[in-house]
C-alpha cells in the first residue's frame, strides 16, 4: 500500500471535518453510540469511514490535539478496512504504537501524527476484535517521549463499520 496515501488521507479527513467551508464534501451517514460514519466526496472519488474519539485520554495533563480512530474504505484505490489513528501529537520515531483489547495486541507503525496497522492480515483480525470488544486502548509515545493511552469505546462500532463499508461497496 502506498505509504504517502496512508499519510495524507487521515490528515484530509481531519481538515475536512474541522474546516466548515468544506463541510459539503463530508456527509455524516449516521451516529451509532460512540462511533459515527461518514462519506467524503473528493474529485469524483468516494471515501467512506467510521470514526470515534476516545472516552479516556491519559495522561490528562499532557496538552495535545484531538485523538481519532478510523476505519476507512477507498474503492478507487481498492482499499478496504484500513485502520488508522491519530493521538493528537507527533509520534516518536521508531517507537512502538500498540492497539490492545483484553489479551490481544496489535502493532502499528507511525509516521508523523498518524499510525497504521503493520500487517494487512492484522487489520482484519483487529476489526474482528473491535466488533467483539467493549473497549480498545491505543498506546503511543510523543516525540518528547511521553507515553499516552487513549481508550476507545467500541459501543456502536459494528453498525458504524457496516454503514461505512456498505456505502463504499
């Protein structure tokens, strides 16, 4: 998978969600408890994604931008089930980022402010875990070495995921 596309896509989503002048390009497909699904139309290409914000961010005293967890579908690029996360800071170079639920742990790689699942086969396994779990933790380190843990509720994930997937199938 093209790493540059992986880097640019989550950034574009956040820019579109924050920039109200471009709000007509992003349409909510529905809110499902702690998750929401969207479709983004850009230059004739459709991107669908489910996203959530953490219910707990630690440490509380650390100042950082908002965190988000995404599962994206980009049919024009034949991309399905792409899991990405931003913890609201620049990740420390070559420092592990981990997604964890119960005894299951998944490795992510980071570039700048975003991280993705290392192995495509693990993306499928992580989605299965997310459908069954009540919570997912994402653990990372800032470029200054501070460790953070964001707790995401999985309430509503399956419906948000299915809605995003169906909208881009």
